[in-house]
């Protein structure tokens, strides 16, 4: 059973833990880490997105953040982000490979597979900019069906009007966009 730290609005653990199932059943605030894999282009940036497995508990079959996951109880944020990159995509990163971009809140209730799913998270966002070739990645089959590069601006524009292809959190994309804009 995966255990998560209950956290406060600041994203720091309160000392209490709950199971992942309990967190999503009751909407208990917990921590996640997102890593955006990006590459510069002549027009701006491309972002690597993963297509979520059809077996995923939430948003099956939609394109999402490059790598993301819950932070297990007692684990550090960067440690968790690096582990998720390795498990989901086969990318072996070092802490120095990740740049902290900011944080945001996720909070919603939605039905998936006939069951109510309550998400209530404080998410830390990191950026990974080392070269990545899709064909060289080792995808975690239970989590990821495929990966593709998308133009960052096109993803941002499409999620404003449609959620047919992407479940990328708009707040997370905004954190990434601000971070990249400030780097120029």
C-alpha cells in the first residue's frame, strides 16, 4: 500500500500519513512532483508529453506532463522526481539536472472508470533540459503508452479550448512557461 504524507497549503508534511487510496477517496491534501522535459527550438520550446496508459486511475489515454508522481511518505521531493523520471521514461537524472520552476495546487473531483476521484495536491515543478530521443526511452508500460514532442505554445493554446487530447494541468504549464520565459 502506497503511503503519502498529508501536507499543509505550503506543501510541507504535517507528520500525518494516509494511503494513496484514502487521499483520493477523501480529497486529502498531499504532495506530487512534476518534471517537464523540454528542448529549445527556433520558435521557442518543445515539450515531451507522455500518453497515459488506458489503465491509469485518472485521465486514461490523454497526454500529460513528461513525468509526474506522488511523493511517498518520508521521501524528498527531488528524490521522488528523479525516481519517477527513471521509472516512467528510463531517464537517469542527477539532482543537478533538475531546475526548480515553482509550485501550484491541483484540486478537482471527477469520475473515472465509474468511480469518484478526488485530487487535492501541492505540486513541485522541475525542468529537465538534457537531450532526449523518444526512441531511446524505456517506457513503463503500466503507466505510459507512448511519448511525443509537442510545441509548447500549441499545447498551451489547445488546452485553453479543448481537453480532448491533453490533461496537462494548465497551472503547471503556466509555471513552466514563466520559468522558460525568465531564462531568456
